[in-house]
C-alpha cells in the first residue's frame, strides 16, 4: 500500500528515527557531491498554493540531485480546490508522476489529495501543520546535542502549524514541550490532547515567557502572522509584543540554549537581529537540513530507503 507523509504521526517512532539516520547518510553523500540517482526517470509534482523559498528550493534541488525531475506548479498554475477539484488533480497527477509534494491552505485538501492519489503525497505545509520542517528540526537538534534524550523545547509565539507538528512529534518521542503564547492564540486542543496521550512526554501551554524558558535546550519561534493572516499583522504585533525572543530571554534559561526558527523570520518582531546572528542560533543548519531530511522521507515513501 502506498504511504503518505501528511503528519509526523504517519511514521512510527522507529520510522522517525530510521528517517533521521537515512538523512545523515544522504547528507554525507550530498556533501561529497556523490552521484546518487535512486530517482532516475522518476518525477515529483510540487504543488504550491502559498509562497515558499526553502520548501521549493530544497525539494527541487534534492530531488534533482537524486536523479529525478521535479516540477514546480505555482499558486497561479492549478487553482487547486478552486479551478479544479482536489480529487481530480490527485488522480491526474498519479497518472504522470511518482510522488506529489504540496503546500496548501486547507488541511482537509491535503488529506483529500492523499486519499485520492495512488502515489505518495508529502505535506509541505498547511494551515494546520508542517511535518517536514519539524523532522528537519529534530535532526538539527540531534546534530548539535548528539542525542535526543531529556529534550526541553520551548516554543514562543503563535500556537500555529509549527506547534501542531511539535505536538505530534511529542506523541511519538519523549519530549518536554512548552508553548508560550498570548491568550487566545493557543494550539488546537485536540492536538494537545493527542500529544498528552504519550506518558513519556510532557506538554504545557502557558501565557508568560519568564518561567517557561527555564532549563530550555531549545527556544523556537516563528512569525506572529502566518501566510494567510498577514492582514492581522499589525494587531498581532501589539498582542505578541511581550513574546519577542531577545538576547535577554536567551540568556535567562540558566543553560546553554539553542535558538531555532523555521524561517522566514521577521527580524525585529518575533526575534531580534542579535539572536538571529548569535553563535547559539542554528537557523541556517535547520534550513539546510530540510533538504536532507526530505530526501530521506522521499526515499522512505518510495520504498528506496
Ligand atoms: N520554513 C519554510 O517552510 O520556508 P518556506 O516558506 O520559504 O518554504
Ligand atoms: N507559520 C508560518 C510558517 C512558514 C514556514 C506560516 O505558515 O506562514
């Protein structure tokens, strides 16, 4: 049966860890500029309903390096769910291509795409989640800490798609996860409940920063207004003002803490320029690792890894 990667929880704990190991292997091959063509003669359709820098370039570069052909379909090309039904696109592309990667607004459209496609579908972000990002983040944390034991991640900001993927990761791996957000901007309660089903993880949602960051191994943030919410940006800038990640916040943890951001960052809003540029900031390692981890995910879904 074909497999999809729509949620982190589509993979078992063992599959998540095996994907990280495979990502390490493909990363080393890439750095050696090895010829590695497992996808020779195969194609990846990349459907974008929203803008992207990293997701587009990392999937396209990675799939091309692995010997395949990646097709970029811009927000104006398909009109998925508007010009044409999601389930029709799913079946048409399944006749041409070997894999689909999609970045969509509505999460139900991603699920519909996966349901009707006969080829694997990878989620490159929806309004609900961003699983490739969080798997790449986990890989990056493992690189820097060398292990994933006793990991405390404090996410500061909006309870958005990034948070939902962290929560789903907590459902699979032992994790102390804290989301510090303004009241009214909490993550989806059902996803919080799902994460709390894992007795080895601890999940808290709090409304102040100070206590939350104590002992953090990682402080993570994201934009306050996501794609599709940009008209709320000024209102959110006021509401989120006390949730900015500053040098003082980073230094208040009582521990050597890494700073992470999925990017793109709005410097001077959710994070200061100084934090972005500090030695503890690993944002560009995260961005690079998107490609290696996604290559591993594609290999796993295609039964090649
Ligand atoms: N982090 C991330 O997904 O970046 P893009 O929106 O540029 O793809
Ligand atoms: N929460 C952000 C993530 C971008 C990668 C957004 O959805 O715009």
